[in-house]
């Protein structure tokens, strides 16, 4: 631009001036992402830039897909996403920020891997209490025991035994199942069930599987029934 100076006598002087404007630096505020249990509901990413310009997100790695700021989980494991702001005439590009978090296994993740896309939109098919095969075992019980919900179980089922007058109930379950509460109960008439007096303990662990055993000594000889009760 040109600077024009006028003195007290009315004479003027014109001087060309060059002004260099440097864009301002900016940064991104992208808070850490906590670990989350698997969900089929998309997660909404949020970040801001000190410039006030909009922040964009990019998928980096892991079991997820990204559309805009909506992150859809596709499995369990480590997910990494990146926040960017390219800048404009007034601001330089912001340093990108990456965040990672772990998608934790749960019953919903198991449903996602065991059922087809068509079945996943059928609540009656994937419900915890739904029974899909002739073995009579509900989805939640098969999840708790590491069984296939769509195949009648012929192995991997609990077994009953006895040791010197003490009845035993032994079953296996996957290490990865951490959102289920397991309880072993006994009954003499299939009407009243109780866990009182039942010793329930971890027997062995290895190869991704735990073997658990329950022991119960009845007060008198007679019929005795065991059941495995599981809940989320």
C-alpha cells in the first residue's frame, strides 16, 4: 500500500509500504477417549480449534468405520482416530491430534459376531432369553459358556459328579466374558433354589478358558438338582 504524508505547508510525500501478514498458529483440543464396551450405536466425536474453525476427523485404525464425526464400532480392540484442522488465510494448519481407546468385549459384541446383519435387526432372535436350537439353551447362557447360539450344543456343557458324599457341578467359561454374573444354585424339588451352602470356585485356567466347580453336601440323601444362573 502507499503511505501519503502531508506537512503543515500542504505539501505531500508518497511512500510505498509493503506489509507482510503472518497467519496465526492454532491448536486442537481433542480430549482423551475413554475405553468403552462395544455398542452398535454410533459414537459422536467432538473436538475444537483455538481458531474457531471446524475440526475434521479421520479414521486411522481398528475395528470401526467413520462418517463425519460419527464413529461406528465393528468389533472389539484398539481404535485410533485423528483430528485435523487445515487452517485458512488467517490461521496455519493445526498440528493433528490422535486419540486411541479400547472397545471392550461384551454380550453385544458377541451378538455382532455370531449373528448375520439380517438377524441383528430382529430383537426376538438376538435377545438374551431367545432359544434358537433344540438344546433349549438361551443366547445368554451360550454366551456365558462360549457356545454357538445357532448350533445345538453337544459338548462344552456342565457336568455333575460326586466326591465322598459331596456333589459337584463343573463347567467352563471363556476368559473374555467379563460382563456376566455366574451363580450355581441347588434344589431338591425344582421349585425352591438356593446358593446357600454352595462352594463355587475357580478350578483351572488356561488357553483362554476357565474351569469352575461348585460343590454341595446335602443334609440327607435324596434328589438334588443343580442349575447355572447367569445374568448381565
